[in-house]
C-alpha cells in the first residue's frame, strides 16, 4: 500500500471548520483514500473514503485533488468530541486485496473550547 | 450493542507467561483482523481471517503468536512466553467481504491492553 504524509498535530477552535491535509504522491489508479479516526482510549473508527470525486457523509467531507496526489478531510464544525488522531490510509482496490489497513502516525487534532 | 467486542479489556502478566485474548466480531462479517498498537504509534496489522481461514500473517507475528478463528465466528490471539516488548494494545476489527474488491469499512473493538511486567 502506498504511503501517506500528514502533519503530526493540528489545533482548532470549537465550532470552526477544520481542514486536515494528507499527501499521497505515489497513489496508484486503483487506490482508495480512507480516513479513520481514533478517539482517546478507543479503537479506530471509519470516517469516510473516496476514489476520485469529493465525498460527503454525516461525519465529514473528503476533498480529493484532481491529480489525486493529495486530499483533505473537512470537519465542518469541530466539537470537543472530534479531538482524536486522524489517519489517512490508502487501500488498494481490486478483488485480490486483503482489506488490511496500513496506518501511519496520523494527525492529532486538538479542539479548543 | 452489536459491535465488535474484546475480552479482557486489560491484562497484566509476568514475563514468560502465556496470555489469550478473545474477539467477537459483528455476526455477519466474514473478515476478521488483528492489529497491535504501541503508545504513540498507529495500529500495525498482525493477521487476518476470511471466515475460518487465516489468509495473511504479518512478519510482526512471531512464532510465539498464534491466532485462530475455529468456526468463522469469534477469534482468539494467544501469545506464548510473553516478553516486555509485547506490551501494547491489541485491536480486533471485522468487516464484510465487499463486492469485487471494493472498499469496505472496518469496525474496531475497544482493544485489549496488555502489560507485561
């Protein structure tokens, strides 16, 4: 699985939007971009995924660059409960893939009241 | 709650002892994964099952580690002759098989925190 690069940490104020960047310059055509987050003392949880087009769900939005070499996870209004480590992960598509996730260091998001 | 459950949540053991952890995935999920997470690091893949078959093992899984999923439902991870370096959070996740290799969400349990003294 291709590698991703994320900032180690970011800060946000409560109720403001947060843009979490991820670089993946070696992404291949079949790689999906996944985001998971891990709240303190919990297992990771799925946030969102995409391939080429921007995606929205109830938790967040995913903006994917046209060349797919970078993406941004957008939390529209950060709350204190969004304080977590956010992981950007590339997963190969195709029928042979195992589904395993290769986590990097992630971005630790602090949300200030 | 019908999510992924793990037991025990915490385990303290002495070096050299054997430990076994259990994971109960979401009932209809074909795939089950084990990961290990040390402090300040992201989770690392250990092994995965599709139904009862163990299809991949990481090189991190030394011969002291063994995992089973006997009837394609719950899974156990055993560590023999524990070492202090085995201290970590052990996470279990499950997922559907997915369609034609498309992306599938993994659901994680709360983890078992192992401390080896």
